[in-house]
C-alpha cells in the first residue's frame, strides 16, 4: 500500500447505521412518514417553520443518545497513528465524529445541535428544543432561528476549504453514502481528477461506482477498522 500524505474521508448516513441511526434512503428511512419537500427544503421551512422545527427537535433527541461505532473509532485511530493530514468531510448532521474524537471535521450539511439566526447569522449551539418562539441570544430577534441543516436548494457549508482538500488529497475514502445528493456526490470525481486514489466503503455498489478505484463491500464497522489496520501496518513495510 502507498504512503499517503493528504487524506479526505467523506462520510454519509451509512457510517452511523451501526450506531442505530436510520439512513435516508432505506425502506425504514429517516424521512419515513414525512415528505422530503416538507422537512428538507427551503420552501417547506418557509411554509411551515413550526412543523420543521418539531421534526428536527425530535431527531435531535434520538441523535443525542447515539454512540459512535467501530467505523468512527477507526478514523480516530487513523488520525492518531497515521502521519498524514486527515480530514473528515461529513454529510451527517449527527455528532458521532465529534463523540469519537475525530479531528478536522467539516459538517457540509450542517449540525443537528445548531440553529442559525436568519437575521444576524449567529449560530446557537444547543441540544435543547428550538422553535418559532426562540430568541437569538446575539441580536435578540424572535422567530428567526432555523435548524442549521442544509436543505435542498441551499449552499453547502465550508465548500471553499473542502474544494482545496479535494484538489490536493492523494487518498479519498467515501464511507456509507449513496452518492445521490450533489455536490457531495461529485467529490470523488474531483479527487480522482486531481490524482487521488479513491475507495468506496458501502454495503452495495453505488451509482458513482465508475469513479472509485476500489470498492470495499460490507458494513463499515467491520471493513474500515481492517482497512485502517492495513494502512498502519504498511508504514512499517516502507
Ligand atoms: C452502509 C451501511 C453500513 C448503510 N456500512 N454503508 C446536480 C445534479 C442534480 C441535482 C443537483 C445538482 N446539484 C445540486 C442539485 C440539487 C440537490 C440534489 O443533489 N438533488 C438530488 C436529490 C438530485 N442538491 C442541493 O440542493 C444541495 N445544494 C446545492 O447544491 O446548492 C447549490 C444550489 C443551490 C440552488 C440551486 C442549485 C444548486 C443541498 C443538499 C442538501 C442535502 N441535505 C440532506 C438533508 C438534510 C435534512 C435532514 O437531515 O433531514 O442531507 S439530503 C440527505 O441526503 C442528507 C444527507 O446528508 C444526504 C446524503 O445522503 P446519504 O448520507 O448518502 O444517505 P443515504 O441514505 O442516501 O445512503 C446511505 C448509504 O449508506 C447507502 O448507500 C447504504 O448502502 C450505505 N450503508 N449501512 C456501509 N453499515
């Protein structure tokens, strides 16, 4: 195995599945009983913010209880024991990467434990309920807080930084994402174009499969720790 210097790890809902969290597009998916357009779009939030807040307040309770699994912990090990710049670009709004003590985490689709004030841009960090009566603790405006979740039609967070990481990485790992949602779905293409070796860890082959050099099929909680151990072992062989 090569020795890598700059590694980007893209994660999706599948990395949290073994922590008991539902993915989005499985049969019992996260949006079960809810229409995507009602709870995950700018228009849905504008139409009925109270409904959207209720949805995310409920999800927040569930995510707060979840614990990181072996896949999150494998990233911790890699970041501790492998001498490279290793960034975690996550589409997940849960905080399992933080709970596993991963470093250099970029939540491109937002975070469940944050709300953003649409009046002044202040980010409120809380696991408590947020709603249409919440007052911003910076500008004191009431009713302008939005869950800090990137809805369809909104720009992603940290994209300038992420673009730089993608164009300079020599290893790109995609873990537990269906590759359906853009622009995250195109990150592998960018990384590959700029010369990175690309790996996909998933239960199944995704629609993005032609951009991956290697597919590692199976639950990430098993496949990723084995892969990380091999990477660390390869250091002593070089
Ligand atoms: C395991 C496993 C185990 C299970 N081990 N694996 C270009 C072309 C077409 C459309 C667009 C485009 N560019 C932009 C768009 C529009 C849109 C889009 O992508 N639409 C598509 C649906 C076609 N994108 C946007 O609007 C984005 N914004 C944007 O592009 O801004 C610029 C712009 C603005 C205005 C106009 C045009 C452009 C924003 C996207 C925001 C996504 N937000 C969400 C929801 C947040 C709300 C919520 O939390 O409820 O983020 S969508 C949802 O999907 C969530 C996720 O982060 C995201 C990705 O899902 P993920 O993580 O891949 O989960 P799943 O369930 O799909 O897959 C899980 C995978 O894990 C599966 O493959 C399993 O097999 C696997 N797995 N267990 C390993 N144990």
